[in-house]
């Protein structure tokens, strides 16, 4: 395989020909554990996806025969490298959960808050350490092991399929637990118990199935793809040889790695146990020096998969035993209860009451109620050990927010059954916070970086080009009200259309503020409102902008 012509000596470690010119694959007298590999046949495929701009353009890539590790590199395998080289591994890692991953704290590949088995993927390393491991193993064995390229990874993971996953599209999220360790019922239960945090409404949809693993799984516990590779959909994120690229405009078409002069970040593929899984064509990246608790790697090698060495056979025997013991544990886990049904909500200016039908399953012993701060946000536990089928509490503010009810059996909770409050009526003149929207679409609410806190609407690439936000406004007298809006944007945009009581008012532009964390108050149209209750709707005409609040004052 050939590298991009911009490659320098710094990156020669990720190509077998450059490091091993003149050497053969004959095994050296080494006791090193080598990866259990699958041969990936030569072929061509259409790389990329129309789902995101960074996966375009779709293009044909031809890949030579190579082999890839069936499994992600484990703690046990990485241990031999550290023992042999005394490599200066990172001693801080982003691995501790407390509502979300805390900033880097003490922890490394061996001692961290997440690993519990020698046969889980090694994490709390960085790309530099992963690459150093491949260099050491290559020199130790005489076989030019390396990190896979991004093209090789996608080709091997897809295994000749054209669907989102090698097992199909799985739009209902019911099949994935047979093939991957992802955001599911097991993980949600343990995350809520251990750290008051959630997959749900953070990393996408939660799978409607049970993969039996709360954190990283022992490798190889799920069904392999058609090429014999395990855990490619999700377990830990996998670091690759390529430098990060904005898209595929200048990337190689021969299966080799894309390398540029700076190469501050490296390509990643796959998902992790802490995220909802993504289609195999979805791309990611990671800084070379970042050390996290969900990031690992697997190895590649040019040509046919080599025979197992003596050390690898011993490793495989130990791994097989660990897998068997783990499967026995999974086989006796009780089933999760069914979700509760017929959840209803009643609210007035002071209180909210939610109710639901009593579970018909005999083993359901109680219920729990969760709530978020704003609609679409992560759920936090509000009430537990409930034996009745209703719950009442004081109403919070003007924003729309959600409740979720779960049934509990043998300390395991069902999938969430949700219901939402109705947003309040905002009295003006005055400021209208973004999160007070009665209805919203093509966007999400996040904590704002603006000076006075609160939430703002954003999304991947900012607010979507088809987003809509509707606000319920109550005014003391009819008249024209001047609109102002607090926004952040890295560029001039087409802005948004303004509607008052479903009638078009006009278009307000969002001009560049200097970036997503540079906020400005910009002036808008005058809006005619009648006395009493009105609706004001903003219909986005472009992306790459954020909204923190709007203001209506009589003018």
C-alpha cells in the first residue's frame, strides 16, 4: 500500500513497507502475544455516506488484501508492551463519571474507573501510545503490524454490505444487542445507579434490547461480521492511522492512510458503550495526545493473516475461558420488566401530576420517576420505591420539560415511558429565553456559553436549516413590538422567517458574531401582536447559528 505523498518520517510507523523494507514475515524468537487476525480479501467498495458532509463525496476505493485483528487490543496484550519497554503511558485519563465524564484525573491503562477485566479493550491510552505499541510489536515479531487505515476499517467493517450495519439497517434498534455493546437497558440501569447519568437524550436513542454489558465488554462476546471481526459497531472507539480530514476531497483511493503535514488529530471509527451506535460509514477524530476511557484500537497487517504463535494460542485459550465465564454470568441475569403503559399528565399553574397503569407482571415491585430540566435533556432520578401509580410535584417555570416512568423488577428498570409538560405563556414586554419554546424541531438545547447562563438552541453544525421555534406570548395591549435576538454564528447566514399568529412578518438575518461562543444581540423586525395570547414562530432558513434568547418590546 502507498501513503499520501505528504507523509513524513514521523508517520512511517503506520506503513509496513517503509519500516520493514527487506524484512520477511518469518517469526522471530519472541514471546510476544500477537493479535488473532482475520484475512480481509482484496476488493473495491463505495466509501462514504450522504448522511453527513464530512463523509462526502462518495467515491470508489480499491483495497489490497490485508488482515485485521478480530478483536480490539486488550489490557492483557497491552501489559506485555509496558512491561517490556517501560513506555511512559499517560497517567491521567478522562474516565470518571459524575453526571458526565469528569475532566482528566489520575488513571491509566491499568488503573481506571471503568476496566474490570484483563480481556476488555485497553483504554486510557492515547493515539501516541497505541502507535508505539504497534511499532514495538512489529519490531519484536518481525511482522509489520500497524494501525488500520480509515478506508481499510470501513471496508472490513462493512464486509461487503451496503446497509448502515453489516447486519442490516436496524431502524427499530432491536437487533444491535446481538452484535455490539452499545447504549442499552443494561448500561442505562448501571449509569443511573452509579453516576446519575444517562445514555438517553445525550448520545441519541437508547437501543430497545439488552447487550448485558454496562461498561466496556470483554472482547468477542457478540456476533462477528461476515469477515470474522468482532465489536466493530461498538464497544470502544477505535483509533486509526489517518490524519483527520474535513471530507474525502483529497483522500487516497487505494486504501492507504491520509497524512497531512500537521496531523494534530487522528481518524476514529466505530462507537463505544457510552454512546448510541452510529452507521459504519460515520467518521470521527481524536487529538493524538487525548487519553479517554472509551478509546482503544485494533491492529492491521498487509497480506494474509499469519498463523498463531505459541504466545497467541495461550492468550486465545485464556480469552476463550474469560468469554465462557462472562457468558455464564449473562445467562442467569433476570429479564428486564416491560415498559409501563398509558402514562398521562395533568398540570395547572402550580402542580404537575403524572399517572400510569399498574404493571401486569408479577415481579414488578415498584416504580421510579425521572425528570429533565428542559425537554430533550438527560433524565435525572426524581422519585423511587413508588408503589402507587401516580406522582405529584410543584410545576417548574415556563419551560417545557419531560417526565419518564419506569417499572422496577429485581432492581432492574424498564425502558422509559415519557410524557411532556406544556410550556407556559410568557408575559412581555421582556426577554423570552430560548428554552421557553412551546414547540421546537431540528435542534437541541444545551447549556449556553453566554455570560448569563441558561440554555441555547444548537445542533450538529448549529441550529438546523429547517428548525422551527414557537413561543407562546401574552401581551397587555395590542401594537407593534420590536424584536431583538441573542445569537452566535461563525458566518453570515440567511437567518430566519418570523411569523406572528401563523402570519408571515418577514425575514431577520443572523450575521457573523465571530464564532459559536461569541454572542451578540441583533436587531429584528417589528411584530404586530394583539392583546392577550399570541404565538411567535421563528423558521430557520440556514444552519451554523445558535439562539440564546429573544426580546419583544413595544415600539
